[in-house]
């Protein structure tokens, strides 16, 4: 069983829902009314996305580097 380390970004949208995005997997995103719900749903979305790519013989993108930048203006 292979382990994938993927970055997930969570933001609040205009309706105050939580939007969860996995930038390494294009089009892999979901939302939830709570942070916990959004995180559960993005985990499911990631698993389905990876399963689909593997079934189609497509590669799974490997993250090489991730960082958070603090920008002061």
C-alpha cells in the first residue's frame, strides 16, 4: 500500500462554508459547513481522484516542495 503526502488548503467562501482544495490533483476540491466536514470530504475526494488516475494508468503527481510564505505590505 502506497502512502501519498499531499497538501490541502482550506479557506472560507462567501457563504462562510469551508472550501478544501488539493492543489496537486487538478480539479480535486470540495466544501463543507464545518472544517471537520470539509476535511473528511477532501480526504474522500482525494482517494477517489487517486483511484481513478490509477485505473486510467495516469501518474499521481508527487509534491516536491511546499511552503507557506508570509507577505508584509
